[in-house]
C-alpha cells in the first residue's frame, strides 16, 4: 500500500490535514475529496472556476500516482447549491469526454467556504 500526501496535505489557512490525499492498493487508487484550493486557500470565482480547480486538483494527484482520466472508474461530487448541477456537468464533461466514470452527486453543506468537492476511485492493472 502506498499513501500520497500524508507528509504535507494542507487545508484552509495552511493547517495540516490528518489524512492522505490518496491511497493506492493493488492497482486501486482512492483520491480524497478535493476542493477548489490553491496554496491552502479556496480560489475566488463561481461554480465554473471552482469546478475546474477541484477537478484539476484531482487530476494532479492522479498524475503524481501514475494514473490518468482513463483509469477513473467512479467520482463522488458534492455541490453546495443544487442550481449548480448543470454548470458542473459542463465542466466535468470537459475532463472526462465521451467515456465518463460512474458518478454520484449530492447537495451538501461544505466544511469550508466553497461550492464543490470531488473525489474519485481509479484502477489500473498492477505491473507484474
């Protein structure tokens, strides 16, 4: 098992977060929920800008672990406002194209002041 980001995951205000950004086990990669943060702070902007940033943060972790969009089998999405669903879907489609993963999307109050959070599970066959 390999853990990514345990040594320095940062939350709002630069606080150290008590969980890994991702954990890999037997070809599976579980990416923790990513918010639209940059340098420990939520970026300015509406749902479109924040959706891009949250998904880009997921993709950065995927890349660090050697995975790509083609390996993503499931995403979880939390939206602060149900009216943002259609706008989020447009952004999501830009990243996953014609072969999107399975997905769940719920409306929920956020722990930090943002509009969206995205996590994922990815799989690729382990090297022999």
